[in-house]
C-alpha cells in the first residue's frame, strides 16, 4: 500500500512524502494527480518498488513533469536500483538527493546516508562512522549513483 | 544404460580438476573430441566460448571474475541458458545443472539447498497475500543473518517472481500459486510455482536484452513491465533457476548466498539455469 503526506512549503512548493510500496496496488494518479504547482517528492519512506509499480511511476512522472518543475529527494536504495535500469525513470524531474548504503568495517554495521547530487563526483562522497569515527566504505558498485548525476545540470 | 558425456573446455587447471571431480560424482564420461556429436553437454570457461562453437547439446558456461554486469551481458548477448560462477559453490551448482540435464526431475528446491531443509509453504492468490508472504520471508531472512538491504533485494526478486505467477493464474482462473522457502547455513532459497507452464527461455533471455536496453533508451510508456521484472531477478539474486514443464507448470527459484557485504553481493557473478521439459508425462 502506498500513502502520501502533503505539506505546503513557505516558498509555495508542495512537498509530497510517499510511504509504503510502489507496486501493482499503488494508485499514483490518485496520489499525485491533484497536486498543483511545483512539487518536491520525498521518497525516503518508500520501502519497495516492483516492475509494475515502476512502469506506473514512469507514466505518472512523464505526465507530472511535462509542464512544471518537479524535484525528487531522498531516493531510497530500492528505488535507486530500479532508477538505474531505466533511463527515463524520473522523466524531467530533478533528482536532488538519495539514501546511499555505507558500511563501517570496524563496527561491522551498515547504514543508509543522505547524499546530495552536488557531492558526487567520480565516486561517492566520504562519510564517517558516528560511533568509531572511522571512514565508512561506500557499500555499492561505483555505478550505483548514476541515476543521481545523469540529469545534473 | 549409456553414460552421459561431457566435453570440457576449461583454461585453468585447478578449475578443470574441480569439474572433473563433479563429472565423476554425476557419472558423466569425459569426451573432449571436437565435432563429436555424442557429447551430451559442453562445459566451457567464459573466456573460451569461441572454442565451443561446434559443440552440440546444452552448454554450461563457467564464469569467473567478470562481475555481475558483464556476466549478465554475456548471458544476454550469447543467449546462454546455463551459467555457473567459479566460486566456492561451483561443485554444488555444476552438480545441480548436470543432474537436471541428465534427465533428473527439474523441479524442487532440494538441489539448491542440499544441506538444509524446507522452511515453509504458502499459497497466494492476490497482491494482499503476496505482501503478507513477503513480510514473512523478510523476517526469515533477517533471522538467517541476511543484511537488510540484501534482504530487500531478495524480496524485490520474489515480488517479481510472484506477481508474474499470480497474473498468469488469474488469467487462467487457476486459483492460488505456491511459494516455498528453504534454507541451509549461508543460503536462503525461495521457489514460486504456477500450474501454467508457458514461460519460454527465449522470452526470459529476450526480456534480459530488452531490459538492458532500457538503461540507455528508457522504457516506452506502452512497454511490458515483465522486461524490467526479469532484469530485477537477474540483478538481485545469487542464483536464478527457471524450471518449465511445458503446458503444465513453472517453478522459478531465487537463491541468495549470505555472508557477503552488499558491494560484494552486487558484484558477484550470478548462477543461472533455464530448464524446459518439452514433453510432459
């Protein structure tokens, strides 16, 4: 099940936070179709997306971004994976940030950390473990962040 | 009864020794004569594929050190139906494939969890049931020590396996599908079974090719989501096996090997097998 939380920002933009599963049960048109003006999509609470959901997402984003500015924030790992499979996954939307997997070799822990597209050059930005203060290892293949930087202006 | 014969084209001596040991256990006779049509199967390193062009019968490709992406491109470009990663599970994986190619029953999880057992069987008739089962499988994965993000990848693959099967059953009015989980130390496997049996290897491999093309060209708004679904399965599992008894039943098996970091897991060459029994009893 996919749900939304809408918040109006002081700058006039509307934040839509989606939470749950983007799958064959998700009615994206109902969740996003009535939102007017510029939209900031917060995907941090999306838990999983399947191929049917991805197909619906691409159709909805193509329509949603045709004549207005749409930004996407905090793309979770499960969505980022699929975004890398399909070039037009975010249509004309600007992807600003994602949650990327990092691991601490010392503490043997894994964590998802928010990274902004401007921080990414040829490789993932450096992050440090909150507990032991050692540098974290980016826990994915180098191409994982392609979806974040491919539409960077 | 004549023994099955295998032609072996393997470059590394250590790997060739391991293959020879498996052939003994599987009761295959080695036959490396070129142009000999009596070979029932060819086992070839991915680096020597060009030497196997004159082989007859199924070809099992041993793939080492290419990474997942290159392995998937190889499967797609050469339309390979059987791939075995050269890792510490080579013997088990090769034994499984040879056993099936030699005529053993194609179906069942026991060949993929030889040292473990069945955990649970579910039935699912719709998306709600599928969601409930995925939650239970996710909880099992965590109890087996699977890192959260790898468990999420596994669930993505099972989601694709299940939704395809449920849709086929709904169209054919066949009632619920069956989902089965099994595990052993370091390995978790799930099978999704339908009673349709219409999946074809060329469709699976074609989906992988077309799904790969979407990375550069994008997805057409009227395209089938199945292409993306197979791409997800190939890209997120340690092993993907597809068993088809034409017109009778399909079993799609997804396996994850535990004990790797996410990065290692994502870069591991996947095992793959697509087995079709054309003449159901």
